[in-house]
C-alpha cells in the first residue's frame, strides 16, 4: 500500500520536473528582458539644528563623615588536630587462576 502511495506522489513530480527541463528558454529570456518600474527617490529631509543646552550646575556634595577605625578582632587559635592513627597494612588477596578457554574447532564450508 505504501509503495502505491509513494509512486502516486513521485510520478507527478517527475512529470513536472521533466517538463520544466525540456521547455525552451524563452520564459527565462522574457524575465531577463523585462524592465522594472522606476521608483521615485524620496526627498532628503533636513534636520533642524537644536539650540545649545544650558549648562546645569550641581550643588556641592554634603560632607560625609568618616567612620571611626575599629580594632581588629582577635581570632582564637585553632587547636592542633591529633595525627591519624596508623593502620596496619593488609595483605593483598590472591585471585584464583582462571583456566584457559578450550579451542573451538573451525568448520570450513565447501
């Protein structure tokens, strides 16, 4: 079913494509020879000059009092951490030996 639907879509597409390819180039020549209408240019606008802005004087800043200096706080000393206890070394476990895999005979096909 899907094959029939696919062919019903492709067949018209192929027909249109082949007809466009096989048509003469008169249409393209006609498109190249047509002249587009001329667009009138808009007049340039003149921007009026702005008057100079008056200078604004800001009032002087009020006096900001400075903060008094505070003494630096004393940081208590951190007590020393006792050393980590030494653990005895454990023996490494031995793994059992895995026997080698048996060879599988190969079968040659004639």
